[in-house]
C-alpha cells in the first residue's frame, strides 16, 4: 500500500520519542522528558466576553488587536515590525511547518545548530531538507563557521534558537548575535529565528533578536505564547520581512484557514491586563527556584558523570555525558525506575555530530521530585555507562 | 528572491478570491460569496468548567471524549470506525492539508469532481497534484467514467463531496454511492470523502457516507463542526482506514502538535447536551426558509438567465449561466452595486471543463437581503452577458 503514498511519508522519522513520551505520562513517573510548563502556574482562562465575538470565521492573519500587540512587543525588542507583518499561528509548531512549506523541496539544504529542536528537524525532514549542522558553543555558533557553511552549502535558510536554545540552553552573546547577523546580511541568507523561551529568564542576559540586527537578509521570527500562558490554547505567531509575508499568509490559509479565535481574544485581553506582568514574574520566580534545585541535585549526583552549564533561562539542562552511553537504552532502564528524561540523539541534525547527552526539563516537576528523580537518574546512567564500557 | 523559495510557492494560485472576499466584508455589501453560517444562529460558547483542564499540552489525536463521540456518530452512519481511527483537526481544512501531505508529490495524479471545493484544489495544487476532473451530474459522478479515469490516470486518491457538494449542491443517489464504492474497491483506489454539510439537510435524502460501502479500498473521511456550531473554534476531524491512520497522526503532530483543547472540550459537552438537537433543528429550519426564499427570488429574476437545481441541503445554489459570461468581470460590476457572489471559474480542476457559473450562499443573508440581492444580481449578470455577446 505504501507505494501509493507521498515520498514525504518515507521521511517521517520513527515515532520512538512520541511513544516514549506517552509512557512518561504514566502516573507515578517523574518526568524530565517533555517541555511542559507547570499547570499550577498557568493563568486562569476566563473567556467571558471574548466568546460571543469569536464564533464566526476570522481573518487568516489573526485577530487585529492581538497582531497589533505582538508587533508592538517585537518593535520594543528592536525588530522593525509593523502589524501587517504579523501572522498568528496555531502554536509555534505551525510556524515551523509554514517555514518548511515556504522554503523546502526535496534535497533543499538547511543550516541548523547542532544539537537543535527535534520537532523542527522532524518537520523540515518531512519536506525533504538536507541538513548541515553547526556546533553550539558557549556563546552560540561560530560566525566564521557559519560563513564557511553558507558558502559551501548554499542553504535556503538558517534555523537558529539564539535565546535559551533547545536543547542546549545556550544564550548567544551580543557579539555572536551581531556577527551572525552580519554574515547573513553579507550572504543574503534568510534567517528563521525560533524564540519561544525568551520571556522565561532567570539570570539577566542579552536577548535582542538576531533578526533585529539584519539590514538586508530576509527573515522569519517565530514566537509562542505556550510557555508563558497555556499551550492547550495553541496560539503562537510569526513575523517576517515584507517580501516573504504574503506567501506565509497563503500557506497558512491553505493549512487551517485561521487560528482559533477564542484563544486569540483571550490572549489580547490577558496581555494588556495588569495580571500578565505579575503572572510572568511569579512563573519566572518558581522556575528559577526549580532550576536552582536541579542544579544543586546535579552537582550532588552527576559530577564526574556529565558536563553542563546552568541555563540563564528556558526550560532545560543539557548534560553531555562523560562516558559513551546508549541513552535510548538508558531511557528504557530509567522508565523501569519510574523516571524519564529526553535522550540526546534525536536532537542532532547529522549523525557524525552526535555525542552522548540528555535533556532535562526543570519546569514541570516539583522540587521534591526533582531531587528524587535526579538521584535515581544518576544511578541508572552510572550503570548504563558501565554496561556500555563492559 | 523567489529563486530561494520552494517550488510549492510557484503553485500558490492567485489570491484573487481572497482579495475579493475581503471586499465583500465591507459594510453594506449583500454577500452571497462566502460559505458563512449565520452568526445569530450559532450556539452560545460557555466554556465554564472546560477551561481549567484544557491549559496543558494535549494528545495529537485529540481529546479522548470528543474522539469517542465522533466515532460513535460515524458508526451510526454505517462507517466501521473505532475511536482509535479518529483524529481531531484544526478545522476540516487541516484534514484536507494532511491528505495533501500524505498522498501528493509533484505530478501525483488526483481525481476530483468538476466543479469542486476551491480550497481543496488550492491546497492539493500547492503539493503539486495533477488534476483530472469528472463532471458532477444530477445523481453524482458517473461510475463508469470514474472507472475509466482510474484506469487511465492511476490517481493516488479520489476526492469527493457526495452530500450537498460544494459548489454544485448535488447529493449523490444511493445507487451512485454504492456504484462509486464498488469501483474504488475493485481498483483499490483510496477515497477521500469530504462531508462538512451532512447535517444541514432541508429535504430528506440518502446521505450514507460512500466510505461506509467500502470493503477494501483505503479511505479518509473528513468532517467539520464549523457549519453546525462555530467555525471560529477551528475544530474538525478525520477518520481513516487503519493503515493510513498512524501517518496522518504524525503529519498532524508535525503541523501543529494538536488542536486547541478548549474548543474540543466545549464541543464534547455541547454534542452530548439536549441543546444540540434543538439547536440543529432550529438552524435547519431557518436555513430551509432562506433556501426557499432564494429559490423564489431566483425563479423571479434568473429564469432564462441560468439553470439550477434546488439543493436538498448544504449552503449553496449553483447557477449555470445560459450566456457566456466573464463572471470575474461580473463580480467587479456587482461589487459596485454592493452585492457579491462567488464566480464559478476557480471551482473547476481543469480549464477545459469550465462553464460560466456562479455560486450563491443562502445561509448568511436575511430574507430581505436575499430578495434585494438576487434582484440586483440578475441585472448585473444580464448586462454582463450582453457585454460578452457584443
């Protein structure tokens, strides 16, 4: 039967991670696997007056007021962005999918950080992208390496997560941001900047969008409300340089006509209320504590097993394991002990750049669970590394 | 710049209709153009208790209770469908997009009714489909013509709207449904059955899904809540034969992770309440009256100008014009007179099968506006036909 399906289907990668994530939702499992915000910190969804006006079909671009608020926010970050350049999407994932539709044919070269967001890899792969990875270093990717890779591979676009990168947690330095933008401008290479974590910040650091430094290169900036409000609403957005925008709107229209209106209306209301600032400050306070709790637990249990940095924001620790370890096999053992993490393998765009690593989410579990889970995990990984060496 | 974009972008058709539809939203325009349900008949959206449990990320397949209700509904129509075969989508349009992703590469042959739903044409065209059209006759497509077209073109799938077809309004006879299913089974050709209008019925007629008659051929059934509740929610669904389902779920996950949860929760509540049946009966009563009002107005003003049938359900009249008319040019003239319709051209999958026609929506305008608008429209079209002949 498969001979009748599109070639795209052959490129759908294994649903392994998907299957594993379903297991981690088993009651009693301490999960550091997903990128889930904490339910108990999410704002109350009071749709009230929004509901009646949100019933009819709406504009593909999104609700005018929400678009205006987004444009204003982006302008405040230094991005030259009018309301007319903002497209509301059904979660930031749809923004990634629209970028794939816009740029990628079979064999289209794409340049990305290595490691990078696995769902972006899966999505771009479905469209037939050919990946080239650039190692993530302490201050971001190396601008010279970026230039060399562009000259060599002629990518259709470069996909970057400069602030609290997923999975590495890296936040590009100001110098790296400017240098990357200069290379993109010089070569005229489009930038897709994915920025879902920017408002989850625990240690002050520069987060000016790289797009804000571009003078000539085309750009798409992807934003999300999922991490700071309620992901169940499925409302994200993108903004783009003017020439790309009409194509993105038409691809959006073809994908789902428009994004659900009730969530958009509620967000427009919430973002302009005094509750929003308080909510964000509270959420960041709790997440900062959880990050610190995990850091303390990691210092106690993972010294000698892994190297890592303390993330200044976002949702994840990224542990580079000292011993060669089959982290997928280790995950199975961990699940037997009712603790889950995300194996590092699927985050690498090309096999040769892989190293043994794990991603640990610190936003979802409570402090007590973080301490218990990290202790359990260090035992499992200690055993698995020995097994691999034996 | 366009050289950097995907080949898909070259296939994005003109946004003419999109631009026109925006004009029709100008205050004072009587619009028969869109497929809009009437706001004043939409149920109240009282999210109440749904909201709190809908904030976190949810399953890609959709909310379990809603999936179960959909499966039960489809089983009641004779479709062999388990809950595990139901995927909630971000509107029925996303179902169409997922079908495109699943089946279509550049040059993939697709068989469709002629005329057919223009947004499906646009969506499949973006993926590179090569269209072959089958004329819609009084009782549906001709099963012998279907078989000949399958043998000749080897389509990846056949896309049909057997109940209250958009734009023709045709409802396939029971004999045609069975005969079409037999041809698909015999040739093993997948069926994509789009069924968004099935519950909008004003004159009793058989509406058993063609999928229910299939014994062997793979199938995807697309359903919508937009026409019977509130399209602004963006909740639709698909069900498929078991072999296709895992691919569709993974394509859905890659497209937007999952559909907004609040709308799903509200729908599960509303569909099981006693209000639902009352709401549907009332909506159908009002739409039946509007259909009859439009029929009376058409008889008065369009006799001799066009041929049409009275639709037994759905949202549209389809007028085949007697005189050769440039309906796109006529639309511009009509808009000068503050009345809008949908030109027939873009509904035809292949140019050679085109004939001058218009689609008129009867669900959105009030009786008074229907009468006034049809009178206006007949004048405009009378003039435009004369112009074309002169």
